[in-house]
DNA sequence: ATGTCGCCTCATAGGCGA
């Protein structure tokens, strides 16, 4: 099963991109983040052969799952705070695989309420992912984690030193997810390889100079990791006209 | 501090979030 994840930075602005990309790569499942719209064009994707589920809000955030096979929505809220109004979480099952789509908070600037919320949200994600492990169901958690895991995951650590995505607190929490037993699919298959990013700023010709960061990830439970076949970043999508600032990441899971 | 997008509005400019 080919599963992809893409932060599109507005589904309205990127509808053509997503449509074309689906045709070119034909994934079984596509996780979308940062829809930035109340309405999700599910009918359009239905015509392309994809069932979908979406959690949306006006202007901000928003996540959706597209699937060629039938999908069942399990949860739209992350454990630990039922009152959280941000559209950042969507858990589904496709066949016998659990697939969770997340859009973690950015958290900038450091020390702000948004930074506090980022850390609290990651603590909740930890609890959620711990619960999932106990079920033994193969689980794939994909999306925009808004964390630069290690120094090799950015072009130059010094330029991200004052950014929330590079702070010790979120990085420690990301590592805690791995310590639970989850595997960072891309890093597992490409150990020690720097220069592979999923996000590049719009300004300062960041993409042309490959000044990016790796913040979109697939974390796999042990049962899913044994079935991991491939994980790649589609850098070409970032080179399209009027692109999202993120590139899609793809993971191939056996059967 | 800055750059660039996309969203929204006491809207055609400015603020916010990323």
C-alpha cells in the first residue's frame, strides 16, 4: 500500500496540484494538512476514485485523508482535551491498517502561548500513540510534525536555533515517540543522510539553494515497520508553479 | 530584522499565521 502525506498550504490554492499529483503517483492513501478552509471538496476527489474524510476549520489548520479503498473514521480528536478546537487530527482505518493524519502546532514564537500549546499537544500525541501500541494493530502516523528531529534534518542548525521547530523541548518529545517503539520511516531507510528535506521557505530562494528542513514524517509501529518497503520525498512537487512550501513524503507498506 | 505566501476583514491594505 502506497501512503503519502502532503502539507498543501491551502486546499483551494493547491487543488490543481493535488489532482495532478494523484494522477501521476496514484497513491492508495493521501494525507493532507493545512487545508485552511471550512469546505473540503470531497465530491471532486470522489470523481477521481478517492473516498475521503476531513476535519476542517475556517482559515487555519485542517486535515483530510483520501483513500482508494473504503476508509472508516475512528476519531477526529486527539486524546487528552475534548475541547481543543484546532483541526489537527484524524484517525482512520483502511483495511486492517490504522492510519493517523496529524498537523502538529508550529509553536512560534518560543515562549509564547503557542509554544506552550505545541508542547502540550505533543504530550497528548505521546499518550495517544502509547495507547495505539497496546492494540497490536499496525499503525502509521503521518503528517506535519513541525519538529526538526536532528541536526542533519536542516541545512544549517544555526539558522534554526531560535525557531520553535528546533528547540530541545519539541525534539525531546519527538524522540520520546521513537522511544515508545515507533520508527521514523525515512531516517530508518536513509540513515545518516543529510540534505533531504520536506519544507523550504518561500523566501530567499530557499528551495533553489536546498535550504530546507525535514519536518513531515511517517512514524510506524513495530507491526507496520516489519512491512516497510520504501520511503521517499517527492522533491519535484516543490518545484511546480505556485507550489506549497512542503513536498509530499511517500511510504510503501507491504500489502 | 528580514524575506513570501494565503487567509481574513469594521476589506482594494493590513494583520495574522506559517
